C-alpha cells in the first residue's frame, strides 16, 4: 500500500498519509470551517468519533457525510461549506 | 452487501467487542463484529498506520484465526424485528440476523456548553486525540486541555509525544479528591506511570474554562481558578467533562439501564434475553474491565457458561476503580453556571440555554425548541442538559442514527411505520 494519496478539498489537491480520515485531510488543506450551522455559524469537528455530526461535509457528491469516519481515497472530491 | 445470519453479532469493535467476538468464535460460533469506525480497535486502540498496539494486535490476530467477520464502517440504525438489525455503510445497507447480540457500544465524552464552545477548534479532549490519531496535524499547535477525568492526562501525554505544545491541563476537580484517587492509583502502576510521564506540563486543579474567543475559529480560552481569571492564546481547546456510555441501542432494544450504564447479570446478559452488554456501556471502567467483560459476554453468548465463570474473578478488582473514578471527578456546581444568555446548548438546531431552561422537561424542550432533534439526536446536548438541568434525556426512536431513505425503506411495515414507532424504554 502506498504511504500517501491525493484527493481534492474544495477543488484543491491535497496529499495525505494513507489511512487519514477526510477530517484530517480538510485540516491539512488549511480549511477550518467544515459546515455552517442552521443559523450560519462556522463549525468544525467536536467529538472526532462519529457522534456529533459537526464535521459533516459533501464527499463525492454525497451530502452530510461525517468526515471523521470516512477514510481518504485517491481522487476523492470533498466539499465543505463556505 | 447481502443480508446474512449469524450466531452472534457484536456491535462495537473496541476492546470489549473484540474480546467478546474472539471468545464466541473460539467456541465455534459464527460471529460478525461491526463498528461505525473505519478500523477496529475502538477509541483507545485507534491509530493512523493501521498498525495496532501489541495488546490490540493479539486480539485482532485471534479474531482472524477464529474467522470473526469484521464489518467496519457500519452503523446500526434500527432493530426492525427481534433477532435482526438494520445496518448502513458509506455506500451500502443490509439486515443482519442474530441468535445472540452483544452490545459493546462504548462511551462518548460529556461536553458542557460555555460561551464560544461552538467555535471551530474547540474539540473534545478524547476528540482531539481521535482526530490526531486519524491524521490531523498537531505538531507545534498550542493546545489547552480542560475538563475532567484521567482521560485529560492520557490526551496530554499523547499530544505531547506528537509534538503539540500543551500549554496546560485544567482539571475541574479539587486536589483533595484527586489525592484520594491517587491513593487508588497506587494499586495500578501502569496508570500511575502515565500520570508521572506528564511531569513538565502545567496541571491545574480546581480550574475550568469559562469562555472561548475567536473570529470564525478559536483564538484563546479564558480560564478560572479560585478568584483568578485569565486568557490563554491557543490553537486548540481540547475539552471534555468525563465519559458517558452510549446507550441508544440498548434502550432501543428495551434493555434496562440506569446508574450510569446498561444493567447486566453475572454473565453480562441484559434484562432482554439473548442480548448481552460489555465494556463502557455497562459503566465507565477503562480498558482492563472492558476486555474481561467482553470475554465473559462472548463465552456466555456462545453458551459456554463454565468458561465465562472462570473469568469472573478477573472482573472484580476493576469495579472498585470505576467507583473511585466517579467520586474523584464529580462535576462541580459552578459548571452549571457556565452557559450565559445566548450560549447554544443544542449545536445541531442552534437552541440557546434560555429557550431550553424555559421548558420543564426534555420532552417539552424537544417538542418546543427542537433541542436534541438534529442529526446527533441529543448525543451531545443530552449529556449537557442531564448535568445542567438534571433531566433524564432518554427518548430513543429508530432510526437511532440518521439513515438514508434507501436504507430505511426495506424495513417491513406500512409507509411511515419506522418513524412513528416508539420503543419501550425501561429504567
């Protein structure tokens, strides 16, 4: 298995260690806002273990994915709220 | 993924679940081991490289040897009928049948609301550790660790060894309680060493965060200790106020719960026939008791009561430790006054403390404010209001996790049946 892989976060390529989660890839890409709350507040991961849903992003077109529980795959396209 | 049937299905692949699955499979049972996380190991054995710690490696090897079917990235969102669970994966769903079910659903952190706690980079203590283990870079980051419990020390040690600049650890408990707990620690050398390894990091007792500040993300945290209040600039605030067991599935199944966990008998069986529970979901105790409980549940679910009995003695000493933990790290009253007007309690639906306080019960708050009705279904705010307002927050309905329509649709019954159903919850 290769040591690293490349995916895109908000259209920019980012290379991450193999086994990293999408949450980590987003942080590595320098993005601190993962989603906007129902009243528009910026949010980012809280629990890190799939409980809180604060890290929800769109992965390969699939909305509301918990980025902390999904492993990065080569070529994956990740979008956060802006 | 096709529907399948097993003798034993274990939910949760942390230490308790792994041990349970191995012991049941070693008795010749066909066993499935499910976990919501992408890798087995639970939170304590979670790591980036996929190369587990020694103790975990032994259990993983045993699971492979005994042909345990590991199904990671799988969340159980319903029990559509007795003996059958509904499971959703990233891009699939299925129903799995079981003769015996073992719940090893572990625990989550208790979060308490204070002004600024919803800012990006305010994370759980275990949360930041989990994220770091999943590849989040912490080297060179200024981290303040706050809240309560021995987990804070473990997190501090982990983050320090991974290059984080841990500015201080703020423990809300008073030193007198910790001293008493320390005497108990002396009986457990491994944990004592872990505490000592922290030497060099500021560890402040009777100290807690009162607010977090930042524009779009965390920039500093304000801490209080006695009459002294000051502000620490930081990149992360890792903050958790102890652990609470994950009881949603047990309650959905109608298992009796209370006093901090699922009620079980000597064989780890719950009040529901053929449903067992092991590990943190039966009460917070840590790694060793989780493994022993898992082994007992696994043997018992496989029908080998004699081998289960042989493990009883190993379970006893750990229970004292769990009791000592509760006393030492009891949350202080001042923490109930942390939320200010406008502070959000429910982060999914952005419900403020004053709107929740205007209600008399959890049920009323859910109906009138949508508190606890968002995607996390009260897993975060429930633990907070339990402490802040003394409410009982159980009100479990399927699906216990948000699920895709396509996953729910195959469930038997007329349209709307799944969401309208209310399960018995006994306490």
